[in-house]
């Protein structure tokens, strides 16, 4: 049996053109802020995250009594209870609760991958090592989707893809994907000072008024998390390898 392969898609627009079409596990990354916030939320004790892509669906869930975390273009919406930064979930009254989560890019990417992947994992720098362990145990092909920003290439999601690919390649995975190789090259440049390197990221600067320095540094805290959010039956639940 050949070794499993890794492929990186730099944006959702490229996802339909991926080479891996057969059985695969999808990993979605939206580092600033959606997937980091989801990982931070389940680490803190939120029991389940319900990702929804559309605003109307998020409003309907609010009317049904759910707590809603929702933003568009980085701005908290008037009906939302919670913002979309990691520290917005660090509240004791949220522990054990289910939270509906909707963002500009991240939740759409999760739904997109869920249509075809065997499993969908939510990735961040917080849980790179855990995800690599999970994938090594599954021994299936891996497609890493960068949620990007408005379908444009971005640095932070690409660096996550490089970090994960780096660990997977050392575990017996293979790649023929130039996007994976480019992600690895960028990761090797940035990894000695990730916060310093990503200060030039356009999305970091775009969100400067929303993503505090605390949340910025948390977002780049390698392997500090406890769980992997796994998409199952329309919800994200915390799992371990």
C-alpha cells in the first residue's frame, strides 16, 4: 500500500481543482481568527461548536435560543452574543455550552470540505502536533485547505499548512504538491520567530483593531492546545488522537 499523500489548497477557489479526489481527511485552517478561536473555545470547555455559513441561519439559531458567535469582515453583528477572537470564549458561563459559530471565511471552508472528506478537522497552531498524531493513526491522504481571506492567498494559513506538512512528512507521508512544498519553504523561514514574521501579514494588520496582542500571540502558540475539533453530525466536537 503506497504512503498517504499531502496536498495543500491555498484558498477555497482552488479546492475544486485539487488532485486528491479519492478518500481523504480534510484539515481547515483560518488562523486569524476562526479556526484558532474554535480550538481555543473547546480547550476552554465549550462542549460543541455548531458552524453555520449563512447569516440567516445564524439568526434563526439565535431565535431558537442558541448562543451565537458571528462576524462579517471582522465586525461583530448586532444579534451576536460573542465575538470571534479566541479570548471572547474565555468566560466561565460558556463552559459546557453549545455555541453557534459563523464567520466570513472559516465556517464556509469547513462546510465545503465536509461535502467530500471522510473526516474534517479544525486546525490551528495550537493543535498541530495533535492533528499530526490523529492523521498518522488514520493513515489516509490529507488535504489542507487554507480558508484565506476573500479567496486570496495569505501567509498565516499557509504557514500552518507548512507546519503540519513538516510533521507529517517525517511520519511517512509523501507529497508531489508544489503548494505543499512552498508551504514548507515558508514555514522553514518563519518558524524561528513566527510572531515576528507574521506581523507583516495583511490580515493581521487588517484585524489589528479586533485581534489584540494577547490573541495574536495565542494564535501562534505552537502545540499549546488539548483537543482537535472534529466535524461530526453538523457539529464540531473535541477529540484527541
